[in-house]
C-alpha cells in the first residue's frame, strides 16, 4: 500500500497536492499527545472554552473565502453552498459557546437518606472518522461539542479533502486552542481502525457508509468503547393527495440536488400518491431541466461535479442496474466523456423493490419516483427501507402531517412541507441502519461524557 495520497480537482481532473500518510506508530504517538493535552484541557473552565470557540467562529468567518475555495477545488462544492456551510460552522461554534454551561450543568436529585449530584465529566480522547461531502461541517459538528465538554479529539478525514483537514487544525490553533487539543491526522483507514483499539481512545464517532460504519461500531464495541454512527440513508419524501404541488416540487428539487446530490439527508426517494402523480412528475421534470450543471465557481451553477470518479461510476452502475430491472429513465442517465466527474441530472420512474434506486442509497443527482396507491400506501413504502435518517411529508393538513411524522415515520428527522439541513440547536441522527447517537442541539455534547453520580448521605 502506498504511503502517499493525491487530492484531485473533480471539475478539472487535475492533481492538487500529494500528501504523505502518517505511520501507525506516529499516529499512536499523536493519540498519546492528545491524551496528555486532555489532562490539562479538562481542567479549564467552560468560560475559557467558550471564549476560544467564539474565537474559532471568528477565524472561520475571516477565512471564509479561502475555505470555500478549498471546498470547490477538493470536492466540487457549488460556491454559494460553500459559504452556507461556513456560516453553519461558525454558528455551531457560537451556539456551543453560548449554551454549553447550561447543557453541562450539574443536576441535583434526592434519594432516601441523602441527596445526589449528577455531573457531566469528559472522558478523554475522541477519534473522529469523517467524510468529504461537507468537509468543514462534518468535522466541526463532532469536534466542537466534544472539545467543549472537556475532551480532546483526533481526526481521520477523507483522503480527498486532506487540504481541509490541515486547514481545520490551523483554524483551531489560530483561535488559540492549546496544542494537541485538536489534531488532524493524515492517516489511512487501516490506521484509523488500529487507533480505535488504542487504550487512550475513549470513544469513536463516524460518519459515512453503513457498510464501513458497522465495522467501526463492531471494532469499538469489542473494546467496550462507545461510538456514534451517522450512516447513509435513502430518505423518502412523501407527497400526499392534498399536497400543494408547487411547494412540494420546489422543496423536493432542492432536497435532491443540494451539495450536488451528495448528502446523507438528501431527498432521494419520492413517493407520490396516484391521484397527483402525473402533475407532480411533470412539474418536477421541468424544474430539473431548468437546472444548470457546470463549473462550481460560476454564480449560475446549480449542480457541480461529483467528488470522485469512483463515486460517479458507482452511481452510474446503480442507475443502469435499476433500468435493467425495469425502471424507466425519464431524464438523464447517460454520462458524457467531457472533462470532470459530472453526472447528468437523472429521473427514474417505475422504481420498485429489488432495484438499487429503491433499496440502496444513490449518492448523486438522481431522483427515484415511486407511485403509491394512496396516502396509507405512501407511508408504507416510505418505511420499507433499511435506512431511517431523514424524510419529508407534504400535505395541506399540517396537523395530520405532524402526527404521521411523530407516530408512523420511522426516521430520526422529518421535514414538513419544506426541506432543511442541519441546525445547531436541533438534534441530528437516525435509526435502523442509518446509525445511532445524536449530534447538535445539546445532545451531541453529552454523547461522550461520564454521567457521574455523587451520593451525599444526610448527616
């Protein structure tokens, strides 16, 4: 196995930079250094940590242009969406700085013969294994609350965004965080697997495919270490008989092509009741045709290239396999041979169980249409998935939609009559093979803490 990796611009296919991977021994030494930093960091006050995270937010804002340019170069992020990611990350820093004191405050409870204090204490080094699709956000999402809680962290980032990995460590250090409280380790997946078993690593948080995530969870579990897994999904967006078609189409198109369609909580399966299927389909096709695929730097670009050639090829294989099994390709579906890892905006109809478009996650700008007999059938189809991260319901009866979301939709998150991505003050995570654990909203900050009970007997 080579000890070097190259980052490649997916729009031009030009090599950006070559990186040398850390050896396993050097990576283990970095974990030791992280643990040493933890022994001091855990003693700092929440007020001190808050000050540093506000400084980190300021640094992210100050270097926004540089950050966005790197996102465009390394993974093809559409420029405007890059700035949205930067804004979200600065918001996470500030939200955490403002709310951590109340979220981590001691709780007092009485018991027979005394009273008790419940205290939330850090546990040590947290290993993060993160993907490329939101190269700043994924790292900020897990590292900020964990470091705020008093832990330290080491990161294994996706190797096609190693430039961002280095920049994030630089941002932390520029903001004034002590050395080794946060570290980006340029390591292979194999080395990351070994680090899970390092005695100083106390927890693991992973975002990525369900196949790899299961191995990470199994590895961590074999060491009695807690893990948080945010895995893939095939999110269903349900268009009920009484839905406002214009609202539904606008949100569903946005939800399918956001981040070039490479988002775990993208709208992927569209389940439309028979009564309004044709009307929804025709309007959706027209909006898809009006979108522009092209240079991610251009102001009028809606969808840029896919992040890597292998990802584009896998998506095309899934599309072609679905067509072979009976899906109808209404739009797109044919890759061109021009420069760049672009995939055409594609719509598949007549999607049924047994097809990749129904069963698996299509990570790119491909919409899968499924016709339902009625509202009840639509909900059944939505839940007919091994995944359960997000989803959506469109209906003019908001109260009914909320009740369906609350009691019937088997996912961690549900959109009603719209499409939203992560929010700093709301929990993020899923069920079934989409993983477990939560991030954001005061939930992530307690995933890797020792919930310590102190019994105080009455005198």
